[in-house]
C-alpha cells in the first residue's frame, strides 16, 4: 500500500485558498501544544519527586528505635539509612527529570525556528499569488470590457456605413481603431498577467511541496521524540522503583540477621541486677513482741537494793 504524505493530500482547487496549508499549520500548532503539555507534566512530576525526596530525608532524621539494643537496633539503623538513601535517589530522579524537560525545551525551540523560516517564505508566496491573481482578474475584467467596446465600435461603424457622411465615417473609423488598439493592449496586459500568475503558481506549488516535506519531517521527528521521551521517562521511574527495592532489600537482609534470643541475652548481660530474689518477710505477732522483755527478768546487779517490801499490819 502506498504511503500517504502531506505533499499529496493538502491541495485546494481554488487558487487563492490556503485551506490545506492552514490545516497542516494547525496540526503543527497542536503538536507544539502537546510538547508543552508533556513538558509541564514532567516538570510537575520532578517537583513531586523533589518534595517526596525531601520529605523522606526529613523523615529519616526522626528518632526511631533509639532505645532499642543489639541486632534489632542495627536493623533499625539500616532502615533509617536506606530511607535516607531512597530520599536521595528521588532527589536525583527529580534532577534527571528536569534535564529531560530541558531537552524538550531545546527541541521545541529548534523546531520553532525551522518552522518559522518556512512559514515566512510561504506567507510571502501566498501574498504574492493572491496579489497577482487579483491583478490578473482586474486586467481580465478590463480586457473583456475593452473587447466589448471594440465590438460595439465596429458594429456602430458598420451600421452607419451607408447613412453617414465621410466625416462621420472617419470619426467612427477612428473610434473603432482606438477601441481596437485599447482591446489589443488590454489583451496583451491580461495575457502577460496570466503568464506571470502561472509562473508564480508554479513556484508556489514547488515551495508548497517543499514546505509539506519539511513539515512532515518535523512531525515525524516530533512524534518520535515524544515517544522516546515518554519511554525514557517510564524507564527512569521503573529504575527508581528498582533502586528503592534494592535499598529496601538491604533492610530486609539486616532484619534476617536479627536474633530475638540474642537481643534478650544482650539486654540481660547489659542490665542484669542479680539472680536471687529477696527473702520472705516473716509474720511478727504484735503481742509476742511486747511481752518478751517482761518474761525474761535479768538478775539484780550488786549495789542496787531490791523492791520495797509490802507493809505488815500492827496488832
């Protein structure tokens, strides 16, 4: 099947119409708009990645398991470190995306400059063709009028051949010759303008074909550039996922080395206070503890008199 191309499908039967050309230009403008939209989209994604990266960096600075000990503490330290590394990776991704945006900006400007030259050239041709067509139509109108004037003068002269005197005949003859000369001059001008218009149209058609080829080449380049850019963008996002997973895998490996029993033993060795519990508290009877001093009476020491004897009754 024959491939379709711009140069074969954007002509108009009306000589002054630029509908086909305008349709291509509108499509190119829409393509430029798409480039800008994708550029803004990736720029916004870069801002999101940068903010997310900064948030992760701030998060990694938070206290997390500070009072933990031994292997789990080491795993939590690795966890915070890898969160920080993921944040840094997202910051790098944001920078990479901005570099892609810069490439898009440069591409748009490059196509814009190339297009501008062709458009200015084509606008000049359109203006020249339109002006010449208008001039040609004006000379055609003049030519047709002069031809009618010539025919009318000849008919008038012929009608008055037998009824007019010699002087009147001469006057009619002179007018016929004048209108004939004017018609011939108008014919010459009209023919000249038609030839000039034909030459301009030939040049315009060649330039139209070249412009279509340039515009089609730009469109192919633009679509290929956008397709590759989006493909690369997705690869960058996928690589970020891979990078994050690799960093998180380091945390998982550390957690696999975490020994709960060793952590328990480590804490015991570090903080142990003894292996014997306190003795039982005995029961002490209040009354028993109060009578004990009176029940056991110590002997009297020498040099101290005994208790006063009871008095006796006198008879």
